[in-house]
C-alpha cells in the first residue's frame, strides 16, 4: 500500500513538474523558446501542447523561415487532435501561402483528407463527403503523379459509396413513410446519379412497390396510368435483373396491377 502511494505521489510530482515547465514556456516572451519547445512537444506527439505554442507564435513567425514549419505542424496538430475542419482550413491556408513549398502537395492532399475525416456515417448529412470528393479530385488534377494518388482515389471511392448509400436510404425512407410519389422520384434520381450502384436491383424492385402503392391510394382518374406504370417498372426489373431475388415479391404487384388495369379498362368501355 505504501509503495502504491509513493508511486502515485511520484507520478503526480512528474505531472506537476511537466505542467509547471510548460507554463513557464507559455509565458516566455521569446518566441524562439516557444518554437523549439513546440517542435519538441510535436516530436513527442504531444500535439495539444505543441498546438498551443505554435498558435501563440504564428503571427510572429509568419513570413520568417520558421513560419512554414509552424503552419504545417500546426495543421497536423489539429488533425491528430481530431479537429478535422480546423485542420482542413489550416492545410488550405498553408498551400495557398506557401504554394512553392516542397510541402505544398502534401498540404493540398491533407486539406481534402481532413474534410474526408470529418465526414459522418452515411445515415447523416454528406455535405463534407461531397466537399472532400471534389477537393480530392482537384488534388488529382493538380498532381496527377502524386505519391498520395492511391489514397486520394480511395477517398473518392469511399465518399462516392457514402453518397450512394445515403441516396438509396433516402429513397427507401420515403417508401417507409408512405410518401410513394416522392419515393418513385427519388428512386429515379438514384438510378441517374448512381448508374453502377450495387443497390440498383433492389431500387428497381422498390420502384415497382412504390408505384403500386401510389396507384392504390390515388384517385380513380389516376389509377389506370399508375397501375400501368407498375407493369412497366416490373418489366424493367425483369429485363435488367432476370434472376433477381426480388422477382417473386414483384410478381404479386404485377399480377394485382394487371387485374386492376383490365378492370379499369373494362369499366371505361
């Protein structure tokens, strides 16, 4: 028990000493002291303390030879601290300020990658994914033979997949909410936006279902047109996915729609 207490006391003493040392550096009026200490903290991966010191001296060293390293390292500090939007802004500022620097290419890549890191799961708003994808495509256009090319392509691919999943989930959600017309329109847009999506088969089936349900709740003057569209959408499903796992369920909508089309037509005669 005594040994544990002594170890705890020693640890607290070390922490207090470290804090005291950092406070002295932070209060120093010599920017060079803060610069060297910031580099030291950065090398030790103490990004929190390093960022505080770099932010303090940034207005002073901007324009000096040390300014380039301070701005670049500060951006990485923010990235490692998971402050991705701050990091993206800082990387962007760096390559706009130091466009001829040997680090400009990496900063440009990290600007886009930080945006990508800030993007949430596909069930949430994907604006940052769109921005990341556009920024990364601009990066590839500017540096076509970049050492970061493979990572950049991966970011674009994953961002595209997130947008694809978001688009499909939105369309499916309209169907769950019984907003059938919105579901059909959304499924049409999904096919246009993602013509190679792995969800196209299911979306083709959902379009049959959505149009059938829309016909069901429509006024009588709209039903013939909408049941006929259900038949058309079923044929599209069969033509494009003849072995679809959804065909059995889709056939029920087709059979029911065909019966109602024939009945509606007979009533018109």
